[in-house]
């Protein structure tokens, strides 16, 4: 009986059928300058806000300095009304730009982050946010700023199950 169970587990692991838990790590992220759009409301608008910011930067011939990311304030979408969720879309840029009434610019300071890599649909990213926060508190860290989703590829260019998102939470030791 035990041998049959162990064989089944081995088959699942070898053939990739077992659920894989992303590994949490800690690293320093260098500071950088970003253009950003601040929003309040449902996360379903993220894609259109990203497009809007890229268009704005393209019109100004801005030099992009890194992948687009979302900053998500510590509003729990399971407890906060959707219309009250606070978030920003940021794109690192190489030069100073003057913002306007919709788009701002700011410096993001160097910070230590706990992070993991989420592979797959944005619809399932919430599970990995929970895993990351659980790891943070179990390992004597505390969040020190809004969490980030760094979008490492484009949903218009890869299938949904091939999306790669680095989830980061700025942390400090307790």
C-alpha cells in the first residue's frame, strides 16, 4: 500500500503533475525613476492603464529602463470593497520627465524585498500573494511598503499559462 502511494507521488513529481509551490527568496532591489498612474478601484483595469502609460511615454519618446510593474497597497481585496482598492502602474524610465494631471513621476528607493515567481494566469496570482505574506510573517519579517507585481512578459505575446510575474513585498526584519 505504502509503496503504491510513494510510486504515485514519484510519478506526479517526475511528470510535473504535482502542484509546485514557488520558492520565496529575499534580495535588494536598486532604486530607480518611474512614470506612474495612480488608481483606485478594481484590478480589472490594470491592462488598460498599462497601455495608457506606455502610449503616454511613447508620445514623449521616453527611454524605458525596465519592466512594467504594479504597486498594490495593503488593501486586502477579500475585505476591502473593490471600488476602494489603491494601486499604481509604474514603468521605470531613464530620464526625468515632467508629469501631467494623469501621469506622475517619482523615485522608487532601493529596498529589500521578499519575492517569488508566479507562473501562469493573473487570475491565480492571489494564491501566491497569500503564500508570500505567510512566508514573510513566519520568517520574522514585516512588510515596509506596498507589494509589487513585476510583469516579466506580455499577455499579448505569450499564452496565459506562460505568463511570468515576480511578486515582491518590501520587507524589514522584526
